[in-house]
C-alpha cells in the first residue's frame, strides 16, 4: 500500500508509522484534563465522550496547539511534548482535520492540497503533481481548480482529508470529521475516511460523539468524561459490552462485528456472519437454524455502504428493535432469529435492558442454574441488548443463564463496512 | 423608518453634497485646464503624489506588523497601545505637526541628536512631509487591517501550521491573502488621507515651493496668498475631488471581493 501513496518521491513516505503514547494533564479554568491514551502503529483510536468531556482539548494538546501542564507525548521515537519538551505544530508532523474543513478560501482545491508539500520545501510542480494525484484518488479531478466556496460540503471535506494526508503526517487527528455534514453526505465521507486512512496505514486518533463513527472507523475506543478516561478497549468489546453505565448510555446501540457473506450496494439486503460464531443460513423459517450448523447465527440487514463478500462488516441496530422469545415458534416475519443466552438484566429509566450472548453452544438450557459472566473478550461482539418492559421480563421470568431466542426485523439492521 | 426622519436625512445629504456642487458651479471651466497645468500646480501635484505614495509605503511597512501585533495579542499593555495608535485620528493635525516638531525638530527630543551626530535636519524638508502624512494616515491602515485580521481569525493559520508551514510561510501565504480586502481598503484610505494632509504638514514641513508645497498647501496659498487668483485654487480643489472620487470607487470595488 505504501508504494501507492508515494505521491512525490523527493519526500520519503513517513512510515512505518510510530506508536502514540500520551499522558497529558492540563487545567483550563475550571476544566481539568488528565488522561493517558495510546495508539499502536497504524491503529485508529476513537475518543468518545459527551460535549465538554475534553476530547477536543486532548486533540489540541496532541497537535501542539495547547501546552500540557505536565505529562509526555511520544510518537514513535520522538517526544513531541510534555515536561520540558515542546515541538511546535509545524515541526510535529501531526495532521489535523476537523468538522469545519477550513480550506484556505483564496486557494483552489489543488493549491490547498499542495500547500503542505510546498510548505515543507517540495518544488512547486512536484507538489502540484502530488496534489493532482490526491484529487484523483478521492475522485475530485474535475474540481481541481475550484475555490472552496464552489464545492459542496462533502467535496470540501474530501479535499481537507487529501490536504491533511498530502502533508505526510505521522499521526492523523480527526475532530468530529462528519459533524457538520448532512445525513446524505456523512456516510459517503465516513466511507472515504475509512478507505483512505486504512490505505495510508496511518496512526489515527478520531474524536467523535457519534458511536457509529467509532463503530465503523476505529479499532479501539477511549471513552472520556469530565476530563478522565472512564473506559478503554477494543471497539467491538467496549461498544458491545460496555462496562460503565456511562458508556452503555453513550453506545445505546447493538453493534455486531462480522464478515459480509455476500456483496451488496447501499440499500441492498445483506447478511453477515458474526466474528467467532458459526454462521447459519439466513433464517427463512423461524425456529429453524441453517442445516448442518445448529446454533449458528447470521445477521441480516440492509447495507449502509458498499460491501464486498468476505469483507469486515458491522451490523448496527437499536436494543428497542430486539424481541425475546422463550421457546420454539411458528413462522414469522423477522429475518433474524438467533439462539442466545441471557447474561444480565439491567434496569434502565424506561425499560429493562436484557443482555444476551449470541449462539446456542454457550449457556445452558432454560431453567438450568448457570450464569454466564458478562466478560469483555468472551464472545466479544456477539452480545446483544434488548430493551423490554418490566412487565414482559416478569411475565417471561427472564433471568441470567436462560436460553432464549432473539428476533430482529432485518429492516432495523444497518450493515456498515468496517 | 419613521417618515418624518426623511427630512433631516435629506438635509444631512445636502449639507455634505451641496458644497461640492458650489465648487463645481463656481469653477471657471475655461481657465481650469490652464490652471491645472501651470508649473506651480504640476509641481504641487507631483510632490503630493510622491509624498502620498511614500507615506503609504511607510504605513504598510510598519503598520501591517503593528496591526498583526494588536490583533494577535490581548493584554492591558496591548489595549493601551491600541488606544494610543488611534490617537492621531482624534488629534487635530496641527497638534500632530507641533508634536512631530518637538520630537524631530532641530532642538527636538530626538532631532537634536540627529543633527548633532548625523547632520540630519528633518523639519521643512520633503521627508518631513512624508512623516507628517504618515503620522495622520497610519491609524486608518492599522485599524482597517487589524479588523480584517480579527475577522479572519487564527483557525486557518493553525491548520497551515499543522501542515508543516513555518510562521513566515503562514504569514505570506495565508494571513496576508486572507486580509487582502481589508489591506487594500486600508491602503486606499491611508493614501487619500495622506494626499489631503494639511495641518501637520504646514507646521512640521512648512510651505516651500517644490519642496513641501503639496496640493492642499498650494490651494491654501493660491486662495489666501498675495496676488494669486482664486481660480487656480478652485481648479486644484476640483482635481483633488476627482482623485478622492477615484479612490472611493476603488474602495467600493474591493467590497464584493471581500465576501468571497
């Protein structure tokens, strides 16, 4: 991949990318940030949290726009900041792309992208050629000579990404990159981000308040609240089995990571096989798992992105869309009917959240006394939450350890590329 | 708008516009061309243009950095400096001229050493005209550019820095182009203020033909001077009116660009 990204040969490709490790303490008025974050080389780490949690402050510190009171920021072999050290933003090689693309209004698209290489001493013609390369990669060729005011929001954000990557940063910081886009454009830019960040293989820190961004773009999640890390771990684990109530409230969605079984275009129906579970054929006759794979699980839904057969994919659906059945049933309309074992019941403000581990192999028959611990990593990505009324829970006598079936209409499930 | 407010509005407009009409009506149009191309008028015109351009250049070279400093820092000291920068705007130009004389005059605070050490005498020279014009014109440029800098903000500069651009590159390729409309209108304002400068020039530079007699001083001399005719003064005044209108159009021409 790296060879493809060598757009201009007189600037070496920055890579292999280094590991980011940062301990940062900073007090800004009444706000106080004290966090440690790390990202392995090439890893995308999502920083989740509500407004005012300190996400953007953290990015500002990493970019060198704010000086921490204490701590240490390391990127590969270099110390970028912290106690007694400070590398200025222009020397850091840390790219920043925010919600506002902030394209230089007096420069054309191609001049915007060439700005980074030019500022780093690349000759004009070569920088321009590299910028043209980037425009081609992002399908923006025809807009090369347009000013930012003549571009759409999505096009501007693509140019902003190209500009950030063309400067060949060693660390990329994304601050709510989809925050200002409309509902039609956001999925497109999400796809562009995923494709190009993965292709570049660059270590990335993504700040977002949207759990979907974290679910579809990141490898690991750091959850911030009031300037502190409240939870961290692999994205699928943290979002599927949040350990803190705070994260659970933030997540609020079922996220099942898996592999697409067929290719699909946005809007087409598609099925995925969850990671670590034997796939079943999509259940057409309710209560009949696919032949040959008893207890298998397949998640059917509608594609939100272009998906290739066998590519990593993430199914997303709300807990309110999940129904719980005790025993075998007759034919029904829900495309998804999964065997599962209840692991926990959590009372919420308006409903009881039933957490269940997908797959029949685990767990025991209904009525048997066994509690499956709700451990992260244990069947990670295959824990599903269902929001039920207290009356339903009482009527069905639901309790941890019970084997049940979960039903979800395919129309409630969005499948994103990962 | 309350209807009865149209009356004072129209009186206000007439008050500003009628004097120009009177000037145009009073002008001896057959004699005007000759008055304008007379050696005295041409000498004053060229001196005005030279000194005006030099003063504007002076304003740009030191005024833009000053505006940048005022826009990018905020402290009690900076606020005090900003107040002082606008002082020449409210100060009568005559007072400015006296102040310059006491700084740079032969016995002035700094002037005595210039004379003593370097043999330089500034008052009543063409250099004095440039300094006097610069003194009254610079606040216009500084205020205009500082406003543009504040509007542009520092976000683009921050992005440029993360792309690897050093401070000088950011200033040259991002900051300056972004404030170009404000810079242009500030420049035109300064230049027109410099061309019209009279009070500070008269006191600090005097009224020497060919050396310090700029257009405003020539008009004053023609109007009040012994034996000179008023028609020449009127013709020169009309010339200044035309120059002013050209500048106004230039400033207006920049406005649409500012929105882009």
